[in-house]
C-alpha cells in the first residue's frame, strides 16, 4: 500500500489566518499538481480546539513507492524544481515534525468533511489492529475510516498510530469518542481531536 508521509504543521508567528490558508493551500495543491505520484489524502486543521498540537496536518500517500520516494524528493528539492510550490507554503507555515507511516488499511481521500482523529499506541501486532478497526468501521456505517496508520520504526511522533474518520456531523462523536475508553488491546488511545479541511477550521 506504499508510504504515507505526514507533515504536522503550524502557522508562522505574525501571519494572519487568511494568508496562512492561501499560502499553505497554494503550496500543497502545487505539489499535488506537479507530482501526481504523491496523493494529498487529507489537509486539515484542528477545529474547536479539540486535539493536540501542532494544529494542522497534511497526509501524503505514495502508493507505488516506499522510502525510495524520499530519495526522489531530495533530488527535487536540491534541484530547485519545487520552489514555485514551496515558497508560498514556507512563507506562512512551518513543518514542526513529520512522520513515515505504513497503511494498515487502504487510505481513502478525505474532502469536505468533519474529521475525528485517534492517536493510539499499538499493543498488539499490526494485522490484529487492522482487523479491529475494520470491525469498528462496520459498526459505524455512517462514518468513513479514511486512515489507519502505524509509524515505521520510530520515524514519526509518539504514540505512533493514527486513525482518521469522517463523521456525518459532530453529534456522531457521541457514538465513537468514548468507544476506546478502558480498551488496552489491541490499541491504547492516547489522544484524540476533531478536524476540518484547511480553511474551514474553527480556532
């Protein structure tokens, strides 16, 4: 299922929100258009102040490559070919940390949604976690499980696992938000948050 690379992003100090939205969107869409092998699965910001910092994340999926894709990115950046898309982004945003992840289920592009993110620690093997989340998804037919990921080695922030759901609305949190309370196997929920598409977040 390829490589998932997540950029955890914050707004630069002194940059107004409208400029941040415009610059970050221009950079992400420019890369997506120029390098179609990297698919922008999700570009979202924390909404209603629910969730950890950094407040923004961009999730890139390269389905047909692994770590060799980073070698390609390295060549692109060193050549200067990415400047037209990267300059608008880095004028308004900073990538505080990034991570390399293995998809446990096929990523599903997320757009125009209300999102719920679960940051979890794996306490069982990854196949068991995949089956556990697939069963949870069947129990929530009104939701879409867009992402189920686990970091590769230690190449991502703690706690290492991430699931992102699209919810029909915030009221659906009543069903799903407490579902992992007290659960120890195959995952332990460490943090959670609500997200919206970049530009639609409520600060």
